[in-house]
C-alpha cells in the first residue's frame, strides 16, 4: 500500500467530478486500513472513506485530508438451518457482482437489487433499495473499524438504525466507522418479491432468479443511463415523506400523484412523478447538468464542475418547493 498525494478524485466518483486529494490510499485489508488510520492520526488529518464514489459529490477544490478507497474483497458462504444461507462480503466488492454470484448459486434475496452501482460497504450506509426491497431486510450484521480509535465492532441489524435511505453510518458519529464487511442472510427457497411495477408481469409461481434479474435490468436500462459512460449518481434525490394532511392537500390538486403509506402514518411521495408531471423538468438541462430524459429523478452530468451540479440541484429543489411546498433532500452526500 502506498499513500499518494494530489490524486484527482473525479475518476473515483460516478458523477465524474472532484478535485485532488491531499493524501490518497487504496486499502485491500483491515491491516492496511489501520495503517492509513494511524497515518491520518499522526498528521491530524480528517479521513474521507470512498467505495466506488457512486453516492458522493466531491468539491472542485478537492479534499484536504486522507481519502481512503476501500478495496477489501472476499465472499464467504455458510449454510444455516431452515433454508437460510449466511454470506459475509468484503466491503470493497461491487454490489452487482455479489448479486450475480448469489443468484448463480440459487440464493434468493438480492435479485431485486441488480444493476445498482456501488460497493457492498456503501449499501448499508445508504440502506440502498429498489423495486420493493431494501438491503436492511437482508443485513444480519456489519463489521467496521473506528477511524478515530481503531476499535473493531460488529453492528447488529438494530445497531445500524436503518430507515428509508438512511442508517447510523450517515450520522456524524457513524461516519467515524469504516465498514470492512457486511453479513447478509439469504434464502434457498423461493421468495420472489414482485409487487413493484413491471415486476408484476412475472409469474410468482414459476419465475426464476434469472427472470427477475433480467426484468430488473430491463427496467433500469430504460430509466437510468450507463454510469460507466455518463456522469450520474442514479437517483439524486430522496423520495420525500410528508404528513397525511400534506398528502391529502396534494391529492386534491393532483389526484394521480402516487403516494405510499409509511408505518408511522406519513406518506412517501413519488418525486419522479412530481418532477415529471407537476414541475415538467424531465429532460431539462442547464449547461452540462440535467435530468435524464427517461427518469426525472436521475441527474446526469457531462461537465467537470461540482459547483454546477450543486447549483442545479438547488434550482430543482427550489422549484419543487414552490410547486408543492415539499422540501426535498439529496440522496447524494455533499462532501
């Protein structure tokens, strides 16, 4: 492991922007992670943890501190009783590679999360979800290292404090922890989840894991650009959650607005529908930044300025508030 200086961070993010890191290291083991942590402590520098950089906006001036790219790999399977398999995955593994591997072994659980960019370590931080499944439903535990003390801790599922696109690891205290591995519980018996949209076209009695992955891939290919070639972070904003009263007010104006009941009595609002049908900005661009023509929730970037992305996001948020009185929040973390 080599600690480098002045490494430009744009190639390490899917939005393809970001200035240089003062110090930069790629770690492939917990021991290397501890070494970088000690280096940062010695020079009294903050640490920025990155996986694939799929959910982060790094400023144009870069990062003054130590940027750590988590490349800790490995997948271990342990069959348990009652048709359950425990899989422990290195945080640096690509999530979609793991999805493909579990499906090839006939294990159910991750199939709806096919084609999501990013690493396994990022999945519990964001509590990634798609097509009716959130990773929080699968996580058994998370192992992490404190960047301030070096302490190693195993977080149980409740310890992770999962919520919609949220977890303990997104709090100020949680950002001190670098996830090194994630343990999930998968099933050997059929457990298809086909409640979402076009997935309902599949027959729950006969569809295979491959059928579900193919359908999810097909859906995503129509809604999301290829993050390998286009600057994007996928869904840039969270679907907002509003009170029942606010939801009812919106339905009086927009009867077709899709809303989804939450356990606490509030309602999740389809922001993509709001942006498309109320604000009319699907496909709208301002310079090098815009909203994808097939899915208004997806921001795309063809330039090299983080400030342009931030200004565009503010413009969209202001418009949504003006039209609906909804305050929207980014899924993407602004460093």
